[in-house]
């Protein structure tokens, strides 16, 4: 029995959120980062807390990155190597 992974896709079929191969934060972590920013925490503090660059924290807060909402989801089988 193989487990499937759920992949979030944009309207154009591209991976978004934590499904994106270059994502460094989970969707939950992004939500938490945004909540903490709304509570008044600085970008420097958030960057340190989440172990990301200050520019990355700024990009998330301003909506430059991680702003695309999933339009659909699909199941993907895990890659099996060495078989």
C-alpha cells in the first residue's frame, strides 16, 4: 500500500504553498508568521524565529510570495528510488 501526497495547484497548474519544491515554510508556519506580524512583531524578530531571511519575511507579509491560493488539489504517488 502506497501513501499519496496531496499537491496544491494554482489555476495555471503550478504548485503553490508548501507543495512548491522551493518552499521553506509550511502553510501553517506562514499563517502563524502573518498572525504574529499583525500582533506587531518586527520583521527581524520574525525572520529569526522562523530561521528565514528578513527579505523572505517581508515578501510573505507584503504578499509578494505565498499569496497564491490553491485552485485545486491532486494526489501524487511518492517517488520510489533504487527499485
